[in-house]
């Protein structure tokens, strides 16, 4: 069922909600499902928690051996803070996150200030929360504790190597077969679950995006004469044609900064080229001739990593036609560095999916409920991902392109970007004030009684015509079928 207009085109969803007296969604579904979530990162754990809140049994499968610590940072914009606050996580977030209150753009070559802005109290009141940053491992740990306390089961060392949607079920690397009523793919843009949703080889080759990142201890950085007057809650972004670097507060209570450096590849360069230099030497070489403050930050970096991301396209359909598999987060709407809304969109996905699954009364409803989830979320995600893509191109251009057209690195261009709302920092109301739960409730009030649509009318829910004489033959079939998806992500 495709519903144009109404909720899909509303930016001021809060104003629309005020015109309706909404009925709260049922806390517990009438029909309780067994749900498998593939992927135990922040996205998977958020989805698991939201679905568990609807009363369903939820089992998260994570390939890694356990919770791993790292200093890669994520943004907590106001719209994500609102979701996590409603989940009772305010105090934990305050303990482990940093507040970000201002941003300065500088010319990388000269150090000249291009523009500066600070979130004044009126902007914070309008959006409901300032911007925060947190180590991704800390955010994941918070969601892990929250999911476990709600009754979600999490299994590590549980790599999924096969999916059968006739069951449905998944097969693990150790040979175990786990049955489910619904499978949720939260294994990211490079995970194989999105290939199962595509049900073809149509996923185009991704554009590679490469950048360096590292952390700096605040106490060490601010003792350096070049940073003696730098506020602990301020971002510095350096711009130069084909290059972007950003020093951003992070960690618990503004105790760290992260430095992230993105450079577009030239036409003769390859991500696979061997480089004998250390990572620090590579970053310094690529920023040769830059102003002293940026080079000093590079010299103070710790735990330097070179990261290669796949800039994949968003899915046009987020669930399989069977209605037994659905994707959330970057599995359906990938975002690449420097993304500010990736965790926020994933949490909003979880809220909406959990809301609709709280209404299920029969398995036959699942295809239509998943269609509703996609209907509510897809346009919102397209807009936000599109805005962040424009912001990235304004700062550095298209990282996957060899067209070395310089970014908008003049004060006039940047000020115009702010005044036109190109940056959510300046005019973030449509993004930051988004009420995912309210939009799901509003959609349900208008369309919830119409559980049907053309997409699934011809689909048969009968048992598969294939029978397996023994579990071993079933496992072999599942692995062969799933390997098609895995091959395209190696």
C-alpha cells in the first residue's frame, strides 16, 4: 500500500499531532512472535529492545566474540537524545557523552576562520537538547545493558551463514538452525541480509570512502600552546579542495577529542596501494603545507586507524516479499563519514518497527505491517541522508569522485549554507524535532484499519514444496542459497 502525502510529507509532525487525539499503541501485542535480530551493534540492540517492549521474544545474534571497546565516536543529535531519554537512559548518556556547543570552520592552508557558530540557548530550547558525542562502544554498551535488562537474549560467536524464509529460520556457522517468526537484519550496509531483501544481484558496486581517525586526550591537547584557548565543547573543521579534517569533542564528560581526516582519491590512486609509512606519517604527508594547529593535532593523535567504508545506495524496499524479513538502520539507508544522523535514524527505525509490531494479531499481517514501517520511515530517511550528502559535498565534494572541484570553502559560501539551512546545526528543526513514535501513531490512526495492499496479494504463505530428508541436507541447501549474498560483500 502506497500512501502519498499526509505523514510522509510532514516536517512539522509535532504540529500535526497536536490536531489529533491519539490513542496509545498497545504495550503488548496480541500475538507474541519469536524474533531473531541479525547484528548485535547499537542498531540491532535498539531494534531488539523496541520489539521486546511490544512483548515479543527477541534473540540477537552477533558474529563477534563479545563487546569490544573502541574510541570511534558517534553523534547524539537531539532527535536521538529524545528517543533514548524516553527509554530511561538520560543519566547514563550524561555520564558517558560530551556536549558539543559550537563549530568553527577554518581554511586548512592558512588557519583563517571562515565562519563560526554557536548553539545559543534559544536553539537548544527549540530542539530540546544540545548536540552530544559518545564513543560508539559506550553507546552500544548502554543499549546492551538496556536490552538485556528488558529480557532480550544476546548470543556472541553466532555468525549467520544461511537464511531460509520458508521457515523462516537461520543457520549458524556451527551448524545450529534457529527458527523464528520474523528476522530483522541489523548487520549494516556491508551485511548480507540486505542482499536477501534485494533477492537479486542488483546491489551496485559501492564507492569507496577512506579516512583516518584517532583520539586525543583533552588534558594533553589543551595544554599545548596552539590549543590553549580552545573551548572543550567546540568543533574545528578545516577545509581545503579535496580534503576535510575535523576535531570534535567526545568521550565521557568532554574528556577526549577525536580527529577525523577525509581526503578524496586522485584519479591514479587506489585504496589498495601499499604505503611503507606509518599511519601518522601518512596523515602528516597528506596534510603537508596545512596550518600548524591542524598538523599539531595530527602529531598528538593516538590509536590512529585508516578506515575504508563502502558508500552503498539505500534500499528501495526494506522488507522481503514474504513479510518474514526486514532491515533496519544502515542495512537499508547507509550513511558514510562524516555522518551525524546514522545512530539517530537507526533508533527511529527501531521505535517505528516496535510500534507496528505491537499491533500484530496474526502472522498474515506481517507483510502489511512491514510495509507500513517502510512507508513511515523511507521518505524521512531519504531526506536526512540527502541533507547529509549535500553537507559532505559542500565541505569536501564527493569522496568517491575524481572530479577535484573544490568545496565551498569561502566565508560567503559557508554562510549561505547556514542561512539556507544546509547545515542541520543552523536550521535543524525538521530533523531534530522529528517524532518517530508520533508519526507511527498518526499513520496508524489514518491507515491502520487497511491491513492489505497490492504488494503481497499474490504471495502464497503455503509451506515450501521442497522437503529435506535429513537436517544435513537442509543445512547444505541453506548455505548454498545464502552464499550468493555473502560473495558480493567480500
